[in-house]
C-alpha cells in the first residue's frame, strides 16, 4: 500500500515506523529538513521537504497513485487543505486528518467535512480521544489503560503487578483452574524492555506490566484477583482547563453527576469561561503547583488527581505534590517519550500518552481485511486487533490448536451472538465470530491475511 504521511513529528514518526515495518511504500512530507533527515536515516521511507498542502509537493510525493493520505502536521488548516488537494487533484481514496481546534468539530458544523465541502474520510481529535481514554481509566481503579472492543463487550486492561499481587509467581494455567468461570486471558506481559506473548507455563513476576482481555462485566473481579479492590473514585481533581480537561470534566458531569470534581486552571479568564460551561464542578484559578491552592481543593482527601496542562513538567510535579499531600492516585499527561520510564518509579500511577492514543486511532483505519479496531502497545511493539472471522478464513472450522496461528499471536476473546468466550486450544472459531487478539509487530501482516476477504467469499 502506498501511503503519504504529512508531518514528521512524534505521531507521524510512529505511524511511519509501524507501516514501514509491514513493507508499505511510505512518503513523509515536512517543512523541517532536520526532522525529515532523522526519519530518513532511521526508516526506509522517502522524505520530502515542503508544505504538505501544496499541489506540487503532493505531486512529488506520488499522490497520483497513493492509496491513503494521513495529515498530522501541527496545523489543522494544513491538514485539512492537504486532504482537499489530495481529493480534488489526485483522487486519493482515503484521507485522514488530525484536527485539534474544537471549533471545527462542533455538531452544528457537521457538514464541513462532507465530500462536497472538505472531503476528509476520518477526523482524529487527539484531545477528545485522550479525554475519553482518561475517563475509561477512572472507571477501573488500578488500571493504567482501559480500551473497549467489540461494541464495549470486551475490555483490554493494563496494570502493573505489585509485589503484593495475590497471583504473583503463579503459572497462568492455574489461573484458569482457580477461576474457571472468569472470562479473562492474559495476552501480553512487558518485563523490562521485553514484550512477551505468554504461554500457560509462564508466571507473573512483581513489576510486570500485564495486558489482559476480559468480558467487561468480569473486569472488577479480575482486578480484585490482581490485588486492586479499591472503589471507583468519587472525589477527583483535574489540573488544566484546556480542551482535554474541559471535555473530561464535561463528560464526567454528564455520565456521573454525583462525582465531586474540582478543576484548577492557571488562566483566570479561561477559568471564568469554564465555570460558565460546567454545571456543578468547582473551578479554581491558580497553579497546580501551589500547595496552598491544592490544600484549598482538599487534595489530601481526593481519590484521584488528573494533571492535563500543556506542560509535561508541571503535570508530573503537580501529580507528585498531590500524592505527597495524601491523594491516593495520580494520573499525568506526558508528551515527551523519554519521561514515562522514569516517572512511574517516582509515584505517578498512570502516565497518559496522547501520541499512543492518536496513533492507535489512525492505525485502525489503515489495517486491511475485516479489521474493526486496533490499539498499539509500547510504541508499536505489538497491537491488539479486533476483527471478524469470515467463511474463507483459515481460522474457521477447526480447533485453535490445529489452525497454526502465526508465532507471536494470541487470541484473547471470541464474541459470538453477544456472548464473550475466553478461548482455549479446543475452541472452534465460527464464521462471523468477532475476534480480539494480540500480535507482535512482526506478525501483524500475517494477521491481516487471516482476516482478509478472498475472492471466493463473493
């Protein structure tokens, strides 16, 4: 597949890396000669210096025979115009644009992105995606990540195994024996720098980052098995009233009106505007690094603080200060990819990576075959994939142990007629089953082939 990526920043770089690994033909456009040089030196891509919205630049990039254009520059307007030009002059079939400014995304302007006006097939709003991701994590105390699949019937949950975890040093095969009615399967373990696809003989070790797939209704019990029995947070402090903070609090007010929420925003005029938009949350004006203000907000009595300003260092320090004052749990938004391995050991419970959220949303529109959703783990080291099994798939009609699944692939859940099944070697996949699986990066192309539509299907 031939893909043009507009923007060589962190998101563009990660998308390019994921797609190059699968032997796609990738061209990246950016105004920065330095970024293009670094990308060309590290990946087998064609780099082009220029404005992504200029017709001559897109022509040089090969837009005339491109399958897809992904516009993720720092400018919403460049992203939108690049898609318009790609459609009008080069008839590029699929166009994806990152749009940050919420004014473009208001429901009243929904026709803006129609085929007749601005023909963009997929709009990605990082701020809204990140706010939704934070909301999901708040609903599952102890989780570092929560991703819904299969129409919200299946959850992927990530957590860190503490030394006190009841099932540390227990072979995974025994978990099935101890909890036979629990629809849960561990699909990946990150141990140090290694990403492991576990076998029944493997054990969980303290410090492991665990990813499991489970029936949504079984998640609270699953968390208790791993030692997380705390209740869902009722007293929440949000630091940062930008797009992420405002959308998060608005959603929490709408979905859980009984929550006690305080939002701290440094800009007084912005804080006043936010206060007018929220119904019952308390808005405070000041710095999240001010101990007196945090004291006024009763930070010591809060269950969770979420720091989402546009400054990584402020987010980290605000989170740590709140923990020191007695707040039980801290989540921090961190853009710099070098920080997360360092700050988890300092006491920040959850690091929110907006780049990973955005990349995952884009990748699900790039994947081929009957693939519905994708979530990228560990900077593209592996992916959770949701797909339909068709009549022509080699998975259908045989016990899983006889299907010869590619190495590095594990099926976490099968959804059949609304019921979630935790598969084992005897499970027989049926046509139209919805499959949720984990695949290491090197196996993703093979997974696509398992779910591709073959000619005989028609």
